[in-house]
């Protein structure tokens, strides 16, 4: 028990230094933690000298939480499987209340600007253990030669606490209605005791911003509608995205297509994804530039990108909104059966757009990704989805983030690719249980060519991953030839720039 008391004391010191715990609230917070840990016996405190400085100078909660949980298990207060849940409860107790977080956020916003405010909120989210940064930092990630960014996501959360798993799976009619509803703020059932959101106004309505605990890139977060209403890309979507980058010009923001298989994992609740990194697609060059006499202050670029993307560039928000909406309207009704493009049939709607915007020296750059989720007998997972030969690398839907060139590959790949690498380095055939990788294995060997040194084969694996991801983007392209994209824009009154 002594260890438990010492650990709690360290956390209190940590919270004072990192989470704005005031001296006045310290005793209250300590008692809150005792309550969470179920401590009713304080005998061990008798004569225990606690070092009041033990938690000083520590800026990450990881070690402190590990120590606390281990000591609680040792003392019989909790069981191992409850570790994550208890750590979340304890951190929730010493994290500022949502209203206080928001007040400080907007104070910084007014004084030092929106970038400083989001930086502060992100830092607090890491220090409160909401954003699992130390886990994220362990995810392998590299910038590929072909411009794509590849990451392997080893940080997937595991739902071990049965109480949590039950409530965490609640769907329609449950509380909260889904995993991103505002009612999740502080909700123990999903380990959201430390979730803190800040309100943001978009198109005159109240939305809220929150960081993702297992984000895919720097300061990855979502801005969410207060209402639990389905994803839907409409003209007002462009307005909201523009409002967002007006408030947070250092972030990009984009909306997933509002359809199954090509959209995000939560379609039941309207939200957009963004954050503090400019993703590869936004940096891609123009294949060609087009103009319309109706919009003299705007240009449209057919983007030199494996997927099908047009980019509307202008300082003029109205022009961006109108052109973007025209593109959307045209695409959702676009038919070209010879290309496999059918906007709607008995199975439902198939054509949709993913808009995503950044602010640059050129003004607003709204990229509209044209998507289709149609399936066929040959491609039951989608004609414009990663084709079966790539499923061993990536089978899940190619959503907004991947469509922009940042690939999140499954954690199992780390070990599996290492086995392929070993086999090649040792001049052995592909392992018997890995025949699903035959094509990948042969391609890596071909890239490594005659140099099967460990270093060279490792580089070859990276090149192969980048190549596969690029081919997956090719699969998602609705127009395999850029000339067809130009023709598509011609029909909207845009002509090639001379
Ligand atoms: Zn919801």
C-alpha cells in the first residue's frame, strides 16, 4: 500500500506542474483518486513519509501511470485487466474540467492566435494521457520516394475491460449514440474521462473540435456536429470547411465521402477530419490548369495524382463554394457505364466526393476527390477500391486520409514484412504459411535485385509498400486517364489555360 500512496502523491505533483491542478484543489483531487482506487484503509499512511517532490520535472504521465497501476495490482486493489480503465479514471480526476479547458484555449487564441491555442490543447491532451503520443511515436513511418507517406499502426486500442467493451459497443438508441457524440466528453464507458473538446462555429452553427487519441499524423483531430446527424456532403459542407480554415489556417480539414466502403468509420455522425500536417496530395503538382469566364478570380487544377482529384484555387470564398458545389453536383449524377461509373442503382448511391481544403499563399485550395463505391462480381469490395492482389497489405476502406497519400497499414505487417525480409536476405524461399504474399515477395526480390544485404532488402520493402499504395490509389481513380478529368471539367465550362 505504501507504493500506492507514493504513486498517488507523484501524480498530484505531476498534475500541479502539467495540468494546472491548483494547491486549493490538491487535497480534493487526492481524495478523488483514493475513491477511484477503492481505498478505505489508510493504516499504511501512518508514519509513511511521502516525498512531496517525487513527481517533479516529469512531463509524461506514462511512467507514473504504469507505476500506479502496478502498485494497485500488487496491493490487490485492482486486477490487471482494469489497468487501462483505472488509469483513465485517475487521469480524468486530475484533468481540468471542459469549461476550464475551453476558457484557457480561447484566452490563448485571443492573445497568441489559433495555432498557439491548438498547440496548447494538444499538449494538454498528451499530458492528460488522452492522446497516446508515446504509443503513436512507436508506429513505423516513412516518407516514400514517390511522395506518399506510409505508417504502420501498432497502437490500436484493445478493449479488455468487459464493462467498457459492453458500453463501448453501444449503437443506435444507446448512450452516447455513437463514439463521437459530444456526450462522450468524460464518459467512463469508452475511456473518455480525459477527452476535452472546444467549441467552434461553422456556418453559424456550433460544432466542436477534439483530438484523436490514436491519431494518424501530427495533431490529427475531428470537428464534430453537436447533433448526431448522418454524414452528408452538401453546399454548406464547403462553407463549413472554409470557415474552419479561416479559424485554424494552420490546419487542413476535409470530409470523408458520405458512403460506405469509401468513407470513414463513423458515417452516422457528421464530422470532418483535419490537423497540423499538409498531406501529400495537397503538395501534388497540377497536371493542367483550367479557367472559366464565369469565375475570373479562380482556377481549377486537375491534380497530378494517382486518384482522381480537381483542386479549386481562389482567394474568393464564394467562387470556391460555387465551383466546388458544381463539381459535386456533376459528379454525383455522372454516368459512364463503359468506365464502370454508375451513380445510382438498386443497391443505392455510388458516386460521392471527398472535399478537403488548405489555406496557402494562393488563397484557399479546395481539393475535390471524386469517388465511387460501386461493386461488381469481379470486385465485390469495390471496383474503385484496393484490388484483391493488394488486400494482404491493405483491405480496409481507403478513406480521406489515405486518398490524400498518407497510408495507415495494419500493425501485423511489421512482423510479417520482417519475415519476408529475412527470407530474402538468407536467400530462402517464401515461408510456407505466407503464400498470400507471393506477389509482394517476388516484387521485393526484383527491387532488391542482386544486392540482398539486409540494408538493401529493407529499403526494397519500403519501395514495395510505396508502390503498392500508389497502385491502390490508381485503383481508386474513377478516371484512369487525366484527359477524362479535363473533359469532365470542360463540361462545367472550364477550359485549359493557354
Ligand atoms: Zn453521434
